[in-house]
C-alpha cells in the first residue's frame, strides 16, 4: 500500500518519495479542472471513467469544474453589460482550458503567458487597449502579468 507522504530518511529516500509540495500541486489541479489531471489519469479518461456524460463540449467542460461553472455565470453577466475582464491563472494549462471555454462561448479574447514573444505580447496588449476593442477577455498567467503590463 503506497502512502501519500512517506517518512524521509537520507537523500536517496527523499528523492524517491513524493513531496508534500507535489501533492499540493495535484490538489490544486483537482480544484481547478479535471482536465488538468489528464496526464495522471490518462487511461481512465480515455476509457470515459472520469469524463462527464454530457455530449455537448461546453457542457462537458463546465461539468469538469465548479469554478468554471461559476465563472461562466459571471462572465455572461459581464459580457451582457459590455464589461471587459482580465482572468489570471498560475497554471498555463488552466489557461488552455479557459481558451477552449472562450472559443466555445464565442468570446473574443487574447492570451499572454511566459511563452509569448515580446513582439506578440505588445501587439496583444495594444489590441486589448485599443479604443472600441472587441476583445472581451484577456487571459494572463500570473508570471507573465508580473512583467509590467498596462491594460486599460
């Protein structure tokens, strides 16, 4: 029987046992969206054992996360009122899920994360900041957003 946090003795033991920090990361993934666990649960996902029974891709995406379902309701109200939003995430894979969501909902969006080149970064910020911009949402990783961004 495997323990989640095994006692550590010596450097070899600490290298081979899961660290508490890794467990916390896995729990954060569970809280954000089930899609983030696809790497660890690939065979179960492929067998349909952890998927929603929803056929509609948007409904299936929303069923994978209570946070996303709540965000869906909030964004609908904000879009109807012609507001624009910034959505931050520490996990770029969660930004991938949010991109899928935005595309399925038909929301215009831009994305900025650590892999965005400086030239593209400036163009995306300018597009969002342009007067009368149709961009509803800007998806940002917290690391990329910490590099001095000015969004209107």
